[in-house]
């Protein structure tokens, strides 16, 4: 697994260490979705312990950040 994410997964979040203070970032908004994943990939994420959905979200967020400029380009006909 990516070691750069491991520390974030294991560390308590700021929300866990503080009282129920409002969050100041847009990322805190979550929506429940259904997604179909290959079983071997899901097993791999779950194998790293609790928080697999957070890890999947972090990896998708990183991918999105790396491709934001791609989405702004006009689509070829």
C-alpha cells in the first residue's frame, strides 16, 4: 500500500480530538453512494484494517486533484 497514506489512516482526525466544532472545509460533506468494486481490490483495502472507505476516498481525491486540468479541457468530437 501507499505508505504516504498510512500515517493519515492511523492518526486520529482533528474532529476526533476536538469537541463537535464545525468543520471549515468543503471536503467534510459526504454522500452515501453504491459503487461496484472488484472483490480482490476491496479485499486489499479491507486488509489494511478499519477505514478502508476513507482510504478509497483519499486515493480517488488524489487522482481527481491530479486530473482537474484534464476535466477542464474541451472534449474532442
